[in-house]
C-alpha cells in the first residue's frame, strides 16, 4: 500500500478506482518530457493486460505464451519477468529468483517479488533462506513478513515477546504468518494466558472471526463458541458465561458485540451475571459496553466508563473514553486518559492537541504552549487548531522558486515515474500509484517539487498533490491546493452563494481532482455524486432527462454536486461541519449526531466525536482544506476555529433523503 499522506489525515477516504484525466497542456507550456513512447504496438498492451490477468489466475502455460509475445523493449518488461516467475515461486530454484531480483534491483517490482518470495519461504518454514533474503523487510515490510521474521527467531527459542506484543495489534490482518507466530509463542510459553485473552478481546472488538476462533483454540476453548461471540452474540450469550477464564472472555466478547446492536440487552445481561465475574472481568465487560455506548453517543457512556475503572483498555476504547470526556468538558479526565495512552498513540497530532487544550483549561499555560508548538508546523486539522490556540492564523506561504527545465528533465527520466505513466495509460491506477510512490523515495524537496510538476504536465493532479505534500520546508500551495475547472465552478458557486474554498476543499478530499473517479459504493466523478443523489438533485433543480452516465460529464457533475452541497448546507442552518458530515455519511446520520446535543458544542469537539472514523477523518480534512484554500483565494489569514464555529442542537425539519 502507498504510504500515508504527509501532513494529511491517514483516515481520509481515497478514490478506489479511477482513470487519470487526459487534458491539454496549458497554453505556452513546454512539451511534456518523458511521455510514454508512441511506437509501442497496441497489441503489445493488449497482450500485457492478458498476461497480467493470467498471472492473477496462476495460469502458467498462458503466462509463458503471452510473455513470449512481448518485446524486450516493452516499457513494463520488468513486470513481464515478474509475471513469468510468480506462479512458479514454490518450485523455482533460489538462484533463478535471485537472478530476476538482480536484473531489476532497486525497482518496485523487485521489492514485490522479494516480498512474495519471503511469504513463500515463510509458509515453507525455510528460515535459513528467509533470513538471508529478508533484509530490511524483516523490520519494515508488510505485517505477515514481520510475523514470519519473529516466528523464525521464536522457532529457535529466542525471546521475541515484546516485539510480538507490539506487532500483534490488528487481528483482521494477521493471516497465516501471525497466526503461526501466536501458536508458537503459546507453545513455547512466551505468550501467557493473559496475552491470548487480550488477543481474543482484540479480535472480538475488530469483528475478526477467524482470529477469534484460532485464539480460542490456543486457550483450549471452543472455537465455534468464539465465532458465535463475534457473529451471533445473542447465541453465545444464551450459552451462559461458562466456567473457565477463556469461556468468560468469550462471553465478554459477545457482550461487547451485542452492545453494538442493543445496548439495553447487553447492560441487562452484564448486570445479571456480574456476581459470577471477577472484578477485572466486570471492569472489562463495562469497558466493552462503554465503547459501544460511546460510539452511539449514548448518555450512559460516561457512567459505563466509570464502572470500567481499572480495566485494561484497547486503543479504540481509550480514545473513545477521551472523546466522551471532551463532550462533557471534563478536561481533567481528558488529560488523564491521554496521559494513560501508549506512547505511539499519545504522540498522534489529535491527542497532542487535546492534551494541550486540557493543560490550557487547567491553567498550565507553558505545558499547553509546548504541545501546541509541537504540531503547529503541520498544515493539517490539528496543526491549524494549534495555531489558533497560539494566536496565529493560517496563511499561504510565499511562492517557491519555479521548477527549472533541468529539474523537470531529471523527474521525467525517473524510471519509476515512467512506468507509472504507462500503467495510468493502461487504466491500472493502483499499479501506477505503487510505481509513482516508489519513484519518490529518497528525493530532495526540489526533486519532489519537480516530480509534482511532472505530474501536472501529464495532467495527473492527484499525483501532483500527493507528491507535493511530502515536502517539509518548500511548500508549494499551487501544487498542494490546485483549483482546476475554475471557470465552471466559480459561477456555479456564486449563483448558489457557496464558499468556493469549501467546495474545493471537498472536491480535493473526494476525488483529488480525478474526473472519472469511481468509489466502491458507486459514487462518480469529481464530486463523487451517488447515482440516487444525482437523480434526486436533478429533479429538484429541473435537470430533465437525467441518466446516471451524466455524472461523468464534468459540468453536470459539478452542477449536481454543488447544488447538493447547497441543499445540505441550508438544511443544517449554514454549518459547514454538519453539511460536510452529511455529504459523506448521509443527512440522516448527521441529523442523528446533531440530535444527541443537549446544548451548543464547540465545532472541533463535535468533529472529534463523530462516530464513524471515515466521516471523522473526512470532515477534518475537508475543513482543513477549506481553510487553506481560503488563505489562497482571499490572500489573508484564516482561522479554522472560526470556520468550525459552534454546533447548535437540532434545528428544523429536514427535506433531504
């Protein structure tokens, strides 16, 4: 996967499938250097696509036949070698694999081949070859490779407990490697019963049925009952709490899962069975219920957290305990819970900011200022909030020196960026993004700006934004916050009375300016309009003969998206925060979250406590984007706290679907 965006929210949703726009180079701009050669035969590309599909299906005979049709000079020849070898990794001689790795050393596909080989070596338990080839991937590769690296050491009796505890935090991603590591640690006594119970609890919280089953088996408990606790909690609860510690943990998992759908039933069950549970088990049960109550913004959440006192909390739980304290204005509780977080979590910008706010509320001005200064250099949501607390405002930085012709030529000569362009031309965006990101490794700030300009010249605005975001001192806001299609959007926004900074902030988050972006749920185009929403808005504004394909027309997409933004904004009394949440999660959910308010709430606190993590990240990014765009458009300082404003309790009735 590509790395998280610099100074951006990692929870931000990204377009899932898209084809880069192909637009003319701006008038007067020099010819695009490094564009893919035009002399590649069309049937070469067709054969490559067929080869890629044959490799996906592990059809060795077809792979060899198709690969033989592609010339050695084909721009993606390294991938041809990879596809030839991948289905034969189990039987291929190590020297054959090493030869391909040597041939393409330093490339993205060589790294992918090495990772695939390591996974195969791990499955075979060929630790001698695995450790010889793993290199840095043993520490910074994908999760399963890191699990195999620890398994290799644990198999020799080496102590790896602390490393394993730090690594095993996301059960849905474990796969065979991490499951085998857990089994080995349980077998050699490095994992105690408490470690396994914790893993069972994590699996239940994260809805990971397979890991829950495997962990239950390691504990000597019923894997079937563990699966029921995750998938059919009412059935698991009806069986009772059991007699062993593992059976009671399974019951507590079921209790937490049940609380997601019926907090009342889960509460009744816990109260009924509390006498049969130990003090720690009761606290864990209340923590599981408190998490569900918090996500549901239920008034019982605070009381449940008090009952959970003394329980070991998961990262999700301790963050929600903090959020509930924020909603109550309990700054002492906010500070205590943040200070109790693991160091890595506590260092995240969100919790640095809120810890600073807690210190400020308690009169610890110096501690607060030190924390705000730590993140104020960032241009993200929390960095902007920290600037407000320091009495500063968001401004657009001075323009950087333009990219020179030699700098641009160097970017154009980057082999990974060249391969990325070829993948984009083949409509293989994920492959293109992997190559593009690989090509950015180790670049200086000027080289990154040049690569971003190279992306712009090739009309890849999403790559321009992502690339420019990696700089730390030379900040080019023309690259980071572009405003394409201004001639279409400006009159539309003016007619509706919309803030164009907010509209561009939303578009940047929705599609990164990819015109024909497609989401997994069917949203289309620059503004990611759902077909049903497009049909409804078209009827409201009198756009006759609307059909879904019209969403792919740039002007129509902007017209429908901007009109919908205006409708949700009016429906939520002019609150950009609520309207942005409604655009992402639907007006019904935004109304429900607003309906939980008994009194006005600070906008930043409301955003922090949005129950959906995707929507929470989305709103943070849109509002930060809008603040930056306003600084660019208006050429004057901006305050994100002013933009967030105060969220008022429920207003009038809704006319939105």
